C-alpha cells in the first residue's frame, strides 16, 4: 500500500466514510469531484485498502467497548457506594441494583441441581393431565 493510499484510508475513517473527501484530503489530484469519486471507488475496491480500513475500524470499535472485567469493576464500585468523577455517591437503590447484578453474574441465584433417577410412566402422567384438563373445562 502506498503512502497516499494509507492517507486515504485514515481520512476515510476520520471523516466517517466519505470517499470523495478522503481522496481530496489524502492529497490525490483530480480535475473535479467526479474524478475524486472515481479515485475513491477504485481505492475501496482494492483488497489491501479494504482490509486496512476494516482492521482499523474493528480496532477503534473494540477500544470503545468495555470488556467483562471493566464492566464488573464499574458495577463493583457502584455497589460499594464509591463516589463518581463528580464526587457524588450512587443512590441506595442504584447500589442495591448493582449488588443484585453482581450476585447474578456470580451465579448466586442459580438453582440447585436436582438429580432424578428411576422410571417415569409418561402415559400415566399424560392421562392424569388430560383428565385434569377435562375437569377444569367442565367446572
């Protein structure tokens, strides 16, 4: 990839995907906007340029998303009642919600596993249920 193509990629990302403007800002020379647009289309069809833009966009997007560890740290600070950047402590209801979220994440509400052994007569269960349904409809 040339220096100008890399500049095109960076400008394309910076300006939110305007290829025509990216071609201008990257230093390409053309006689009018139609030619700048053609340069942009041609560049965006090149696999190396497309791969570079895609990789940079993924890197940018991933840096904006907080990971599991960071999210748990934030919720933990709220549950402990630590003050935020403005010096305000979270309200008690917010602290309780944060504590509840942490308990759920850590599996504190998970039901106990129950092991059932033996044979179940499915026909008898279905017959009993069918009888209850008929009785309910009559009543």
